[in-house]
């Protein structure tokens, strides 16, 4: 493919809808019906400014620029990629159709769409080099990948040998200032992904200790099962530390590649008492059937994928103990309010 575009919406939440509907799409409901070939950035910016008079200038310019690119610069035959933060996978496809207005999809954040032929093979984020990961960390909804990132992703998707970029100095320059509405949002997004990279690399036993540490920071006392048969519970968390006081939270931790399915969820639920509360942690994510199984469970059950785990860790990091901080050492950064 000559070019490869990142297209994602709602923070990656549209990943499955893109695949199921065979499209890549963006939102911007105020601009959706005006996103046609030939429309100018200035026209889109004026429409957006009229619809959102309180919007900051950077937001107006960024929004108009991304919609304009999707309508005018993306072409049939171009490659497209989208990201799932929950599963840490990239879906790759080829654009097969012109831009179209879909009023019936506006509520899904997909009012502006192009048909895409998605490949069956996904690329895992953990397979990629650090420079490529950093390139993909932008919060922009639509942007063109530089050649080094495109080459590595296409090589990973095809199983070919990868010539990795080894240093940040080899990367191209920054994106144009006019397209960055909120530089801090990019920093936040990149930080979360880098923390997920760090957490993903720790071992299974340390992952259990990390989850226990987060629960302690949330106010619970924990018991971590010894190495060996855990009988479906890696951690018991409760107010008293013995599991006598409610809520008694039974935790299963699976730190491995691949999503957990409905069978694993049913097996976990099968050993629970009626007064238990369940927490199932899978850093590889969950299938649709697993999510459905959790929703209909008789015992209250919460699912944490890697994204949820890391965001919960960040939220409670200051309250974590020294052992938890040793597992995932982070530094606070201040930014002007």
C-alpha cells in the first residue's frame, strides 16, 4: 500500500463496529453532512465555528483538518489501521469506497464513513518497536503514518522480517501545530500506553501482586494465593483481610496473550458463593461472549482488561504501597492548569 492512515474514534471503542460493518468512520456530527470531496478546510472550519461558537480555535482547526483529510486526502486503495486499547491490537485494511454520510450512524460516532476491506490478521502492540508505538500514540482521529511505522506494521501483518527504527532521532518531525488541538491530551494518551507497555512486560506472579496492590490502595486488605493450584481464586480482598466481612471480592488474574472467552468466565463463576463479588483480570482482553456472560452472571462480576487495570492503577497510584510502586515505578508530572 502506498499510504497507511490511522482512523479511530471514541478512543478506540469503535474497533469492533469498524470490523463488523466493514468501514472506517469518524464522527463530528456538526460536519458529517458537509464532508464531501472538494469541500475546503476553511468551509468546514466556518461550519464548525458556527455550530460550536464556544469551541477553542485549536479545536476548530483540528476538527476541520481531520474531517477534510478523511474526505479529500484518503483515497480508494490506501491502507487504513485502527486500534483497540482494550485488546492492544491493530486492525489493518484497505479503503474500497468513497466517503459517505451515514445519518443512521451519527449516534455511534460514525456519521462519516468509507468502506474498508479489513484483514483477518491483527497486529499486537507488544510486537512493535518503541518508535512505532510512539508514532501511533497521537490522539488525532485521522493521521498519516510515517514510512518507518507503515513498513513495520505491514511487515508484522505479513510475517516478514522487520527492519526496526532503533532511535527516536530517526523519527520524522512533529505533526503540524495547526492539527494539534490539545497537546496535553497527546501526552496523557502516550503516557497511558507506555505504562501499559511496562505492565504488560511483568511476569504472571508480579501481575497478581500488582492487582493486589491496587486493591489495597482502594482500601481493601488482600490475601494472595500461594504458587500452585488456586482453585479459581488468585486473590481474596475484603475489609478485614480474612474474607469474613462483606464485600468479599474473589479475584482471578490471567496475564497472557489472547482473550478470555465465555467458558473461562463460566468456570470462574461456578466456584463462587452467592455473597461473593467477582473480579476477573485478563490483560489479553475478553471476547464478546465473555462480556455477555459477565453481564448475565448471578454473582456481581467486574472485568478488567489491561487498559482498565492501568487506568485504575494511575487513579490510585499515590495510595499504593512501596512494593506496588516497585513493580511499576511512575513519576508525577505537573502541567499548567
